[in-house]
C-alpha cells in the first residue's frame, strides 16, 4: 500500500524526466534509498546491499531492481506494476566474482536501453566505487553522466501530502523532546535516557505512530557539549552538567529534527545562560525575517549580523533542506543556509535551522524545522526555545 496517490508519483517522475532532459540523460540509475522511495514508494531496510531504480525517458513507470527476497517488500510498498519489479539472485550478494550492478547493467542491455545516455548518482552514499566500476564494465562504457542530486533537487518543493507527514513528525518531535527532558535525572545512565527517547520516537502519538529517524539521538554531556555529533555513554548524569539534545520525530521517513540544551541544576553558568539568550534571540529574529524570494545566504546573513553584534561568529552553515530520508542523514544535500548559497526560497521548501554554538569547553544548541509559506516560515513543532534548567 503506497502513501501517496499514483498521480503524485507520476508527477514526481515527470519532473525527474524533465530534469534528466536538461542534463542530457535518457536513463537515470537511482541508488539513493530516499530517491528510490520518492519515485516508487519502496520502503525497506535493504539498502545495505546494492539496489536501484531506473528512470527511463520513454517508459511510463520506473523499474525497481533489488534482491530477490526484497521483491515482496516492493509489492507491499511501491506503486509500480509487478512487471517493473525485478529481483536478482542471492549469489550476487557480497560476492567476489559478481556484483548486483552487473545484473543491473544486464537488464539495461536486455531492454535495449544501453544506447541511451546513462546517468548515475555519483555521490550517493550507497553507490560505491565498485558499483560504478561494475556497472561501467557491464555496459561497456568508460564514463557515465553525472546525475548526482538530480532527484534531490526535484524533491526540494514538498507537496501538501508531504507537508502533512512532516507536520505529524513535528508532533512526534514535541513528544520526543519532552521525553528526553523528563529523563535527564542525575544518577540515571545516559543510555537509559536514550532508550526512552528511542521508545518515544517509535511509539509516536496516540493519533499516529513514529518511524526510525535517519540519525540516532545525539545527547552529549558536560564538556562534550562543545562538540556536535556525539551520541551517549553508559555514564550516569551528574548534577551541574549541561546536556545537548539533537533529536527528531519521523513519520513514514519524513523528519522533523529539533535541538535544545538543558542544564541539570538550578544555577547554570552565566556564560552558558548568556550564550543561550543570544542564540535564541538570533533564532527568533532569523525565523521572523524569512520570506519567499530570499536566498539561503540572505537568511544566514541575518543571523551572522546578530551574533557579530554580540562578539561571536559561526563558521558552519546554520541550516539545510531536509525531509524524506534514510540513514545516515535526514538532510537532502541541496540548499543550505550559508554564505554563497543562491538558492531562492519558495513555498513548499522545508529546512532544519540549527544554531549550534560550540565553544572551547561548552556549547548550546537550539533548532527549528520549518517550511517556507507564502508569507514566511512556519515551524513543524511547537516547543519552548530556551535553556532548560532542571532543578
């Protein structure tokens, strides 16, 4: 059973074909699992082996190619006809003598599509160097066209149905963040608090269940709050300790990331409180400024001018487009909120603005996921923006 109507999927495919034509591509080999899902509805934890969706300029539907044992999963989740689902035998899996991309190449040749200009997602996580070499060898081609991020850019404007799922993810994110804060108790092990977060992410709300996010909970403590992308340990929480919380709600692979910082004790250090006030003020100011027609760098400039007045600077970007995705990232790898990004914001675009201020031995994070509307930015979650002080 697919999440979206056939009409929506066919619209996505037509827009993808138009983008292919702009790049001179007649057949696109799609290996990014998020793009495979976007174009067909296929949803399975099968991306640890090579798989692909073929988008062909003169074929109505894409062709899904995966492991034989995953064909039934395609039947359950993808909108395409059964004849467009092709499984490869298991002796292609993790073999030194053959590779699934040999099978993909053979299908392309059998259909007579090898005469077309063939493009691949050159920088997709799951399209490996060996995948590229084996596909080229089978097709007898020295080079393949660069189709990297082609589908990602098609995805950047979300439909109303996609926005609805992200709004549900926002409700899940609110519950997830509340659960995390409730479990920040001195003496409780970090891993036990994270376990409660995982449970909240999967359970969702009484109205709709949750999904696994593309990124695990990141909940560093103490001086480790000075660094992003750390996870957790089995150490107990301690009094007078800060905790950064970068979490997400997820609904049918659509995400709503959210970040906050808490302090375990009644008296947070003044430098942390000051940094929190400056960061939250900048987040509010920047969100209030966003409107269609601005560029990614216009948005970042608002934030940069604000913190410069306070004596701070931030080298890293402050946000990125996001939505549908699989591990290891919920970002779409397209537009960023940073200097030099000329992407023009338009209604239906969705971003995660994360204002992480990581100092030498402490840090503060506050973020919002939002969509661009005709009048401005609308967040998917509603949760207090502040330093949470837990007595």
